[in-house]
């Protein structure tokens, strides 16, 4: 795995009960990319709010896979005497068809009027899945929920997506996967969003300075069992 990436994954394969199961073990990170400011410097981080994954099986057809899921989203809201309000949602639980998710992501809201701390939750579709017509591939789209009056930040946590094939003839099976972050976002140590234009300008400035910026290109992985 590349530890300097906002999203990375590997493939674990297991043969049991006349089936072979491939598990994408995914990690989301916020990656430090530099600083901004003159007298009072603040650290800058890169992250993403979602990713897509494509898994292909050869030669067998996929008989089961992680389905699109509606997952409970739990919010913790706090506000300091009418100042900026912060919201830290978390999505955690088992996924239909196999797999699991345990991810926190950081957001910001200025719309709350009451001070103090409160917890609430709701359910939202955050994972979509579709099997290809030849039954040998499946595609997943993961996107963090925005919530009411909330600007999304980068995800931090883990997720597992699985696909199973029939172990016909106990032969050799190959899995090939491609994963890619759906976007990139920059935020500072106060979890303040920089905005699309501000992020792009700052990203180009950091690149011109030779900063070691994380890649958002597709990541390919393979497994054989």
C-alpha cells in the first residue's frame, strides 16, 4: 500500500465452502501536504469524500457481492457560544451482501443557533453497486453523505467490499481491481474548507514549490488464488 495516498486498498482472497471470495480492504486518510499563512501558520491536508471501485473476475462468474447500502449516519454537533459549529459524522456497520464500513469524516456548519452538544442520526444511501452484464465484474460507487447544511470533508477510516465466485473445478482464479478517489479536497488544521477555486490555486502553488502531493490517479491491484 502507498501510505501517502488519500485512498488505498489491497485484495485478500480466500477459498472456502466451494467458493472463492475476494475482499477489497480499503483505507481512507487525510494526508498532510504543507502549510499556509505567514505569522500564524496552519497545516494543510488533502482528502477525498468518496471513491469508485471496479472488480473483475476471471474466468468464473460472480455469484454474490456487496450490495448498495443505506447506512445509519450518526452526527455529533457542538457549538461554542454562537461561534463556528462543528459536526463530526460517522458511518459504521455491516454492508448487505458482505463487507463493512467504519469511517469518520469532518464537516463544518455555521447554521446552528443553540450552544452545547447534541447527537442525532439518520440513514442515507452511501454505497451503490452494480454487476456487469457478463456477471464477471462488479462496480461500486461510495460517496459520503453531505447532511443538512453541511460542507463535506475528507474521509478517515476503513471499508471492506467483497465478491464471491463458485469454485468450479478448484482451478486458478484471477481478480483484477481498479480504485480511484472521486475527488480531492484541501482543508486546514481547523477543518476549514478552502473552496474549489481556492483549493485548485493552492494545489498548483504547492506543486510549483515541489511539495510531495498525494496522487488521485486510478490504483490497480490484482490477486490470484
